[in-house]
C-alpha cells in the first residue's frame, strides 16, 4: 500500500499565530488517515514541530542545501532541518527552479542530501504552459525525472509531486485526463527505473490549485496518492476537506 499524503506548502506566508491550524488539523484528523505534512517558513519549523509532536501532523521544510555545512549564507542543510524537527523537505519546487535557476542536477543533489539526513524528499516536477501548448509535456517530465531523481531511492523516502507551473496559484487545473496521463507516465518511469517493488511504493502527489471543490475528483486517479497544496493549506477550513477527500478516496 502506498501512503497517502496531503502536504501543505505555506511558501513565504505565515507567522507564529498561523500555527493554530496544526491543532485544528490534528483535532479533525487522526493518525489512521493520510499523512498530513505542513511546510511552514523555516523560522517556524521548531515551533511547529513541538506543536505537532504526538499528533497526526508532521512538519516539513520548503527547500534545503545539498551540503551538510559550509559557507552558504542564508541556506539550511537537511540535517539542520531534521534537528529542528522536520521530517520531510520539498525540493525542486518550480518557484525555486525559476527564481533561483535550480537545475535538475541541483535538485538531484538536494534529494541525496534529504536521504542522507534520513528525511523524506517531496520532489517537484512540472511543465510550463508553453511546454503544454507545444505538446512537449511528457518529454519535459521525462527529462526532469531522469535528471533530478537519484539512482538510489526507497519507496518510503521519496514522494514525487507533479505540479504544472501554469496551475500553481492560478485557479487553472488540468483536466482529469491530463492529470492521469502524466501520473501514469511518472509511475511507468519509476517502475522502469527502480523496479516494481520500489516504483509501486513511491507516492505521487498532484499540485496546482487544489481546492476543496476539485480534490475529490483529482483523487479518483489511480496514480494520484495525494496533493501538494499551496494557498488552500493556509486555512484549516480549506485544507481539512481536502484531507478528508483524500482519506475517502
Ligand atoms: P497552489 O500552490 O495550491 O496555491 O496552486 C501549489 C504549490 O505551489 O505547491
């Protein structure tokens, strides 16, 4: 059985009072349901981890550096995130690939760092609107998978999030058929690369304008094991029904 996961990416949003959502989510969803991961800004990591201790919610970070330590002003290593109480790290988000020029090789090095620290990597891939309109989506997805996935993975330590860039924060969502096409393609790729035992175990998340109103339909896809949620993860009233829809799927 693959694990179901609802991960919330707060991006650069949220100060300490926002952490009350953790308690709301923990009260509404017990540990028998999907994994619930909240990825707040790094400043809130240890506070969030303290609050989440012993609940159904776990804490993740939004990025890390590939090295353990060194002269990298402003960066955090995966080990530092683990020390702060994080159990997973989002890597290769399109906002970082675009704004900071992160390459597939960078993302691959970060994935290796996440595994080195004993954490789960939530590795993001996804095409631009131009790529989609040019009919090159699967070619780009193939290149991202080939370039950013490390050779050594386990089904437990890796989660892949398919996030079409044009769907992030826009309210635009691919059709169910488009989501199924890409998720089935990713599944086939990882089974080819890692074998069926590991390839079948890796959870695949869909991300990009997931809302309470569209989550249930998205979760009907066989190879969608959860969601990476931005805007709708900032309020329990929005995130909670998404988690419930995943639990019911
Ligand atoms: P969104 O963001 O849900 O606000 O579209 C998703 C993401 O960037 O992970």
